[in-house]
């Protein structure tokens, strides 16, 4: 098998995803936990969604960075 391309997801993006889908928090609660505005939280979560979808659809590896 050839080496997979890598999609990098930063710590902030993975934390936003964890708060929403593992902890089950809504946007307002998750934004508060991350000490950010709801709109900034939504932007971060949107970036995480896009990267995760790209990895799944295109068969890429996911690397979580700091």
C-alpha cells in the first residue's frame, strides 16, 4: 500500500469536534468551554468538519497537531 496523504487537524479544531460530538455540548456551551465567541467556535468546528470529510472521502490519514 502506498503512503497516504495527510490532513492535519490542529488541537483547537479537534477540541471543538470533541466538545460537540463526544461531550454533546451545543454551540454556546462549547464556545464557553473554549473561551471563544460562538461564531469563532462555529468557524473552528467548520474547519474540522471539512478536514475530516476530506480525509474520509479521499482516503487520507488524519494527523492531529498542536
